[in-house]
């Protein structure tokens, strides 16, 4: 049977009346392959609903969600059913700029004067806080907004969100504040001092989607984060990423907050501690970011074997707390209680929050004339400000990452390190690690589960979709240091799984599987940092 765009609807109608399912299926396939596009999306959706064509309906629904703004410019959109329109406007998966979505809803309302009675219902699904401030000011002057008390209240509340409630934004909840789109990675490179010496300001932030069986798809590489160097400390709250790093010879503690959805950046209060390095162990607890340890301003100078000047610093046992709501730091007391000290001086450790509990692992600690890697694991009670020591890791590690998944913690990569001072100057040793070990919270025991293909220091990892995703890092292979462009996945398998030699060379010692992807980072960074955030589709 030969079908064409001119007669497919007529043939489909006849086949449905005669209940010839084979012809109906062929018509559905033809519509999907040759008719379904932005211009005909709504027409195909009507046919799918009329003749109960599930596959066609699903594809039309996908196109409408992914290309809503384009579909809204077609004539059929103006006749869209109000119930269906509200359903799509309230959908978290609806893609597009919120300003454009708002304009599309306005066009639908203005098309028929009788629809003014539906204005509050339709516009109530617009996420006004996600609109630009300029667009909100324009909307507030529109007659349709001024005449509707509900809509006017929503716009005024969104304007306050952009101005008066700037530091409260991460804690705003409700449908109006939810971000549209998929959950994605934000990969932020730490500024590389070597690259800086050659005039390279590597601050490009990359956006990737959550991995699936086909790998990764990059959304954007257009966000610029203000330049930072030395240690880069990150934490997240809501849809916002908090960055604290040192800058310049005076070790100014610069703070920035990145809106991963819009790419906007605002400056935060700088950390008041006189630290050359803030460290990298930080975790968000409710509305506070806890920062564990760091290094004080250098007081000892020497030269390594290559004749390059290095500066040694004192590792501290301090705890600093950044209050997200108040944009303020606490370094001695919090709510009238002393913050206390770490169980040991620490820098370059790793921390995570898992099931309401904070864990602090590894790092570099010091004894007289010697800085060495720690194998300690502590549980931290933020309310009581108390540390409880847990079982030690199987391998001391620093510059690593720790992530919680299920009833386990996963410590990934890092390096073993010592640095000593004496009559002959400074001795320094670093050994990159390829092992991944897991801490089972129920039994309180650590065990090795896998090896990376290469020894990796300074990676970052997150839990997503029942697996651990590992991003970036600094590798040591072929007798040379390299910056990793790999994105790796480690997935726990069922208990009845089996050990195997993975095709990509990663040796698995327990019931786990891994997959590797080469995703090029466009900046020569020694440290790739991936955080799960919500990013709307472009």
C-alpha cells in the first residue's frame, strides 16, 4: 500500500472504521516517519488521541516538550485545549527559555478575548522566578497582569526573588521555583597555574547530561566562572554551585555562587581565615557549608630537586562554616557554640553527606617536620559538633573523592603523599592511586572493589541513577603527568553477579561493572569537578 501526506488521514479513518489493524499500524508508522515535525506536531497529536495511536502520541509528546517554543508559533497552537496547555506548562520536562514560554502563553490567551478568565489558571503554571528580571518588569506593566490580582502577585513575588531575596534563592521551594529540563553535570575546571603562566585563563564550565547507554551529550560550554587559582572548593545547594578559592599572592578568599541553569554568577563574602589553601573537604548541611581544614599562609620556603621554589604551609585543624542564607562566615562560634577543631590537622581530604550523615576521609595531616597522607575516616555530627572515628581506609589517600550510594561510601583515586623538611631542604613524594574502595556502613568495614585504568589524583565523583560517575582528574601514565578527559561509571551489580575482566581493562574485584567515556574537557585543568544540578535544555 502506497501512502502520501495527502491521503494518510483519510486512509487511517477508513482503516479504523473497518478495524483493519495492520493498515492502522502502517498509517501510524508513516505519520511518525514522514509527517511528524514541529509544524505538524499538534495535528499528529490530535490523530494519535483520536485513533489511540500510542507510539505516535508518545513521539508527538516528546517533540512538544523538547521544542515547545517552536510549536507555539504554529497556527494550531492557538486552538490548543486549555487543559492540555496547562498540563504541558506545568511539566518539569518542558524545554525552553521561560521568557519565551511566558510569551507563548500570552499569545494563546490574547487569541480569544474569552480566555481572559483562564489567565490566572494558565499563567499560574509559568515559573516566573526563572524569568529574566527585565522580562518581569515588562510583564508587570502589561494590562492582562495588572487586571489579574493573582498574576500580579506572582510577578511581584518573582521580582523580590531576583532582588530582595538574592541569598535565599537556594531555599525557595514549590512548583514556581522548580527548574525545567534534565538533571545534568556541571564540570568546572580548577584554574591551572601553569596554564596561567602562558596566558591561558581556563575557566570554561561545561554542561553534560546524565549518562545513558549511548554515553554523554554536551549541552553547553559557554559559562564563564570568574578566574580563581590555588585550591578550588565547591559545594551545592538546590540549583546553585558555591565556589571558594584563593587568588593572588595575598591569598584572598574569593567566593562565587553560580546559577547552573542561567549561568549567572554573584560574588559572596570571602572566607576570613588566613589560609593559603582552603582545602577541598566541604559539605552542605541544611543551609550551611562546612569547610574542614586547610593550610595557613606559607612560612617556610625551599627548593625542590628541579630548582623550582616551593612554599610550605602549616596544616590546620580549623572548621569554618559559611551561612548560605546570611552570606556570612563563622570561624569561631555557630549559634553560640564553639565550632571546635578537627580530630587532626587536615588538608586535601574528602567529605560527603550521605543519608543525613557527614563523612570525612583521608587528606594530608602533619607531624613535626613531616606531612603525610591519612587513612582516617570520621563521622561528623553537625548538631553536636562531634567527630566519631570509623574504620581506617585500606589505603591512605588525599586529593581523592568520596561519594555515598546505597548503604556504602566509595573512595576514588587520589594519591599517597609525604613532604618533609630538614637540613637538606625539602623532600617531597607523591604516588597516584588507581584503587576504588568501599565502606559498608552496616558492617563498618572497608574493602577494595575496582581499579581505574590509570592512577588518578584529584578526580570528582557523584552518585546518579544507582551508579558512581567519576569525572576528570590528574593521571600519571607512561612516565608523564596528564590531565584526564575521561568520564567513568561504576555500577554495583546484584549479589548473584560475578567477577570479570572488563573489556576496557578495568579489573573488578567484586560485583561491579564499569564503563568509560572520553569526553574532551576544553581547558587544561588538573582537576575536573562534576556536580549534579538541574539544567534546562537550550
